[in-house]
């Protein structure tokens, strides 16, 4: 008999008094076996210290019990929390994770998707780097590979998606500043290129209330829409000079564009930053300008990062439900892997405005 911990399916079958095929079905979790024989096999496997061969099982069942994830930037606190949520659900359901990083680059994203497909993951969770051109993701859908998008949508791709309700969250934050008496509110955002036209064109359309397809916009553009909507609701004009476009996912880019705005004759009394990266760059610029918060300038930041609670005064933030987003995405993916056939679902989660000490009343 094989030594404990090195038993084979043949050893288990012999000890249980069943065929090797029956033992394989029980230990592989596929096909039908009577309860009596299942119990015999499981007892024999436990007695012998049998450990399943994951590769062999995947060849038989076509399943590896592994989820693939393509994150935009695994160094970002946003993705770190989302990945933790995915991991919590995967582990609780006996699935492993293969995590890759795209660095917001579509060529890297395509390579990551191809790599995970070669590893035969049972399904993928992806943060798409391009919301318009994503043929590789459409190909996955055409091949019936279970797929869930997180944070962003892709035009024409009908799959499950989890995201924050960015427009409503940004509107709430800006209206909070307006309620405190602020009338000149700057916004610092990546605003990477949009096919809908220039920033001026986008602002003109949004201010006029023209219909804008918002679902496939990048989050910073959605948050800009919330900023504009808050002004429209409160009856305040939009000054395009208060919209700072960093143009990339870079704290340095944000740091570069802030000083000129603060040196202008009609400088803002408050700023709204659209994510943690923009917040980091903005705070560096304000420190270099020796501006005090909230005495010289009020600020609300989108994304609640650890340092915002430690800063004195504390920074008022819009906290995304990052852990819950990851958990929801993983649950939805597991449902698809199990064969659930719902119509594609979009889950928009509310954010929470956490008030600290960075907003002064005027």
C-alpha cells in the first residue's frame, strides 16, 4: 500500500472496494455516484491521506478552480482592497487566484489575458484599460469564457460589471462644498483622452444638458459629470478654467497642473480631486505652495486612503466600497462559472462621504 500522503486513486478505489472510475468521479467532483459509495471513497481517501492531483482533475473536468484577475495597478490602494475582496470570496469557495497587472496599458492587458487563458483559469475579472477598443475581451465573450468587469465598462460588451456610482458620489461631494459656501470649486482629474471630443466640447455638452453616454466613460470623466451636475442643480455657472486635466494616471502630472490655478487672480476656494493619485499630487503641490487646509483652501478627495485619516486636519473624502466591489465581482463570476444564465448585470455601489476637517465654511 502507498505511504500516507502519497496514495493514488487506484489505492483509494482498492481500499473502498469500488472501481477506479468511481473513485475518480467522487474525488474529482464530477458525474453521479451513490451516497453509499461516495462515503466509502471519502473515508478511504481520508484514511490513506490521499491528496488530489489538481492537474489531472482539470484534464478530466475542464476546470482548474482558479480565477484570473487583471488589475490596472496592483500597487494602488484601490486595487489592493478590491483584490482582497476577490480573494476572500475565492478562498471561501475553494478557488485559487492568478493576479496580473496591466499598468493601464492595453498591450500589457492583452498579454495578461492571453497568459491567464493559457493557464486555463475558469473565469476572469478585468479592469479594462480601454473602454472603447477591447477586441480581446469581446473575443472572450464570444468563446463563452466567464468574464466580469470591475470599475469600468466596455462599449458593446454585454457582461457583468461592478463599479462605484461615480456620478452620484461626485455630485454629493461637490454639493457638500457648495453647501459650505464655496462658489469657485476646482476639480483635478486625469481626464485621459475621450473619443467624444475635447474637454471644452465635453464641458459645453454637459453644461447644456445634452445626452452623454456615461456608462463607458472613464471614472474621472464620470466624476466630472457629477461635478457639473452639482453646479447645475445648485444654479452655479461652470468656469472651464477651474477644470484641471492631468492627462495621465500620475501624481506628478497632478502636481504640475495645480500651481498655476492657485496663482490665478480668481483662485478657487476649494478643490475636488477625482481619485487617490490626483489627491497625492495635489497635496504635494499645496505643500510646496505652503497653503494651509482648510484656512487657505478647502478640499475633498475621491478615495479614502490611510494617510487622509492621519493628516491634520483630517481630509474629507469620498470612500468607495472597494472590498465589497471585489467580493461582488467574485460572487458574480462564480455564479457564471456554475452556469447561471442571468442577463448581464451592472452593480453600481454607493460611495460614502466621510467628513473630517478639510472643508471650511465661508
